[in-house]
C-alpha cells in the first residue's frame, strides 16, 4: 500500500472510531455531562454495599455527615440469597436516585457459571476456574457458556426495567479485571478476562437489546498498571469509561504515574476513580482534574476518613454533589421515579397456578409474571397504601395479553373510575400510559377480552405518581426549626416568584403554599437548595408557605404586592 493510501486509511479509521465515541457520548445525557466537566470538576460518588434491602444506607450516611447527597449512587446485583431476593428494591432505589439527578452505577459480584445462584463469597465469587472450564465458558453453545448467558438473562430483566424508566446505567461487570481474587479476573490476553467482557456486552446489547448501558472497563491500581491496561483492554468499541480502583495496591496511592497511565489508555474518553477507601482531597483533584467521578467504597469510607475529611471534599468547589447537578428529565423520555406499586399488596380475580400469582406482577422482576385463568373479564389491582396523584401506568405484557382492557382507579377500593380505555390492542408490546391525572390509592387493570386462548398475563404492573398532601394551614405544626437550619424566604416582584433557600438536610422537603384563610393552593417536592414557587397567578395579599421535612415543619408568612 502506498503512503498516501495508508494515510487515507488511517484517517478513515480515525473518523470511524471518533464516530463510535461521539455516538455513545451524545446518546447519553449523563455521559455528556461527564465530558462537559472534564478537567474542571469531579462528581462525588458513593457505593452502597449489602444489604440490598436497604440500598441507600451509605449514601444517606454521607448526607448525615455533609448535608449533601453524592452525585453518583452505586448498587450491586450481588450474590447472597437475601441480596438476590432484594434486587428489585435496589433497582427501585436506582430509579429514585436517577429521578433526583444522580448518576447511576451498577456492578455485579457474580456467582461463577460452575455454581448455581445464589452462592457464597469464599469459594463462590472468590474462586477459580480451570483453564478447561474457562475455555468452555468463552466458547459459544457450551454448557458453561449457556449458564453464563442464563445468568445474564436474569440481570437483563432488571436492566430493561431501568431502560423502560429512562434510566442510564454506568454498568461495570467483571470489575478489577487485573487481579486474581475473583473467578473472572486475572486472565490476560485475547482469550482471557477481556474476552468474557466482550461476550457479555455483545449478549446484553445485541441479543437482549439493551440500549441504556454506559460500559465501564475497570482495573485495580497495581504496580503493573501500564502493562495491565494493555493486556486487559476489551477494545475501544467495548467500553465508554475507564475506571481505576484506588486501594494503594502498589503502596503508592494517587500518583501522577497512575493518572497519566489512565489518561493515555483512555485516549480522550472519561476516566474515573472506580472505587476508593481513602477519598481524594480537593487539592489532589486540582492536580489530577480529569477524574470524571470518584466512588467511595461503602463502609470503608467511614472507617478511613474523618467526618471533617468527608465534609471537606464534599464542600470543595471542584467537586460536584447531587444538588449541583442538572437532572435528567429533559428530552422525550420521562424522568424515572419510584414505582409506587413495587411489592405492594395485590388482589386478583384468579391465578393460573400457584407460581404465576398476583405479587409476581409487582416484584420488579421482568422474568416473573401474573397469569389469570383462561377466561375473559379478569382483574388485578394494587393497593398503594395511601392516596397518590397518579401520572403514569406501565404494563409489560406476556404473550397472553389483553386485546381490550381498562385502567381504573379508586380511593376506597369499592368505587372505581376508568382513566384509560384500550380497545383492539394488536400486539403483546408493553403499554406505557403517560400523562394520566388521577388521585387514587388503588389502581386496577380490568382485562375484558383476551388476545389468545390463554388467560391474561403481566410481567410487570407499574404505577407512578407523587404524594398527595391533604392538609390545611390550621393542622400544620407552626414550630420553627432552630436557627442552625434557617430557611430564608425571598418574594421577588421582578420575576413574580417566591424563592426558598433550603439548608442541607431540608433539600428533599415538601413545600406547600396556603392562602391567608389557610386553604392549600399547591404542594410539591423541593427541587434543591433554591426552590422557586410561581406567584404570577396569585392576587395581591398575604400567604403562607410550609416546608415539611420528616416530622419537622416550619411555616413562613409573606406578602405578594
């Protein structure tokens, strides 16, 4: 090949690689955000380890210490029986964190394909495959290969649930590729750990059709980091973010050599501190400014950092916390929110058998389902536990779907009102009914006519909305919180808004506006440290605004001129 042709070929290849990179960047709002802050600010993150039944335990502890929430929330699919059983709870927390503006990171301490799930830590996650078993695992169609894909099928159900709610996921399976403790790790070369990473991405993307995953390639900080980054690289097309777990494995800590090695390997893509025990300092991040985020590892953060050190990094000007982030609700995809129906009591007219029962439709597991008897006019309804203002109902049908059905609501479980009619449905595709407006405690899917000879069958029955606050000024406790937590109220005639300055700890409050007769005019959750209420439609006069935070409330009187 001539020199000129070679140069042209290299340019074309470069453009193609750049196009792949740009495609991933522009497709994801949260990844664009990481690119936009590169070299200036680093997102603070926190991993939440066991139990999955309490999937924000360490995140909330950060808030207790700093008054701020991490900009990145992280969870784990895990391996033990109790945590596997609570994966739906963890996924629901991911939705809630995304709705509040956090970046979502998910990892997976997976059981080996030679064992069933759940499994143990010692001898399970921490175990070893023989060379023969490894070769079988990466060979398409073998038993171990099929075992791994079956395990991916289960996780894909949860990831699809997040995609359905518009949640982007920084997904980092097979983390710490270059250490040999975990069954998947420590195998360099083209048929080593990186081959399993490639296989995993190909399956989840091309077979399961997931499009909401931002792929994180993750290694640990050994002294051989530079060579490890070459030996374990899955290939530029297989990852979007390069992360380094910083555990001082080489006894050196946050060195410039590690930082530069990561920058060189990333080739312009974001780099991140994937896990850390000792948090970086603001001054360190000033000298290594291209770390996109750092993620403190669960309880180790509180064992290895003083409260003052944690506060210092969370208050640093070059570190981003959740309240400073833009949120992800713009665009055509509705913002995620907690599924109000998750694991709530259900009532069904019938069940096909003892397996496909009503609770299976509200367990946030896309592989389980409710199936009715093979007859028309069947129903399933969920008790949300309190009245909510509903705006969305999503129904993921199995092949046995309803051709004709109604979505009905009730405040007492007796009198029902239809809020959505569906007649002549022609496929089993999921129905996502948005833009609804109703106040209800109970939500019913009344299935009228079947599309098949089987009964009606739902993988997931999801309900979304906001809390309905029924209160008047007369029954609000007028006690004012101590001056350590002042809430400042600023009416602004120029913009016709009321601005509330909410201190740390009060930024997830409920804000309620009353007229001078004590009648509620509106109620909404606070949106951050500076919450604005529109006043343009209100006549001149006196008003009250109540800010409710758990059992604490403060009421302020103001006048609109």
